[in-house]
């Protein structure tokens, strides 16, 4: 394969997830400027509903609004940010993505049902750590820009792929010294899941 050839989805961890029918609602799915990398913005299904015959049903639940990059050389996903509607699903996220996460990676999950004033570091299997932050009515994209201290005007003129690469590179360099809690303690202290549409203007 020529080094000049663009990286294909099938060459990366996203290819495996796509074959499992887990990649959904993609708003960006293309090679990134850095050779050997591929970007994805969309959802990754964590659990599926029972299928009836050929009926296509949406997943039971997913990591939503994902911003992620996959590295073709390693077969891993070194950086990912996304939204979880329920903190308890972090365990599923760790299991579904287990083969693709690395201890030195950056994994940020914005979660609906944790205290607005809290931010956590939670260990996942395999020496991987997840950074957990609250999210209510904003979006992962906006919150990630804020977390990485990026002005939206800095990326305004970039292409979608350039934006994603720049934002995720900056995120990996962002210090997130949040206190550590166990997954079990997180589940024990999590709040009821808020209705995302409750306060939205019609």
C-alpha cells in the first residue's frame, strides 16, 4: 500500500466497530490530515435491542456525539470524547472499546447524571483511565473546545477533518487532574438521569 494512499476506515479500529454495526449517525467519517489516522464523529452503539425478523431497531443505548481518532498502525483509538446519558454505561463503554483503548490514551466522557460541580478520573480495565465531566444542555463539541481552551474562531476556517484533528490533539495536551473515584462509587453517587428535552424551547 502506498504511503500516499489515504487511510481507509477498514484499516482502523473503526472498521471493526463498523462490522459490528456499532458506528451510527456519522457526521464525519474520513481520513485526517496526519498520515495513518482516521477520524469519526457520530455515535458508537453499546447495546442493541432484540431484533424482530429484519426490522432495524435503534440501539438500546450508545456513546453519543463522539469525537475520535483511530491510528491504523497500532489498531487503537488513542483519543476519544463522547456523551453518556447514564454514568453506569461507562462499564459498557470500557468493555465495547476494550481492544482499542490504551493506557496512555485520552478518553473524556461527558455524563448526564453526575453532579454539575464534579469532575472525576475513573479507572477502566487494562490500565486505561477515563475523565468524567457533567453535561446537560450543551454539546460534546462545545464542551471539548472549552475544556481544551480552544476559541471556536481558531478552527472556523478549517475543514471538518482538520478541525477534529486539531481539537483532539489539543485535548491530549490538556491537563485534567480530576480526583480519582472508583466506577462503583460513581454508580453509588450518580443522580437520576435528567430528561434532555425538559427545558428545551419548543
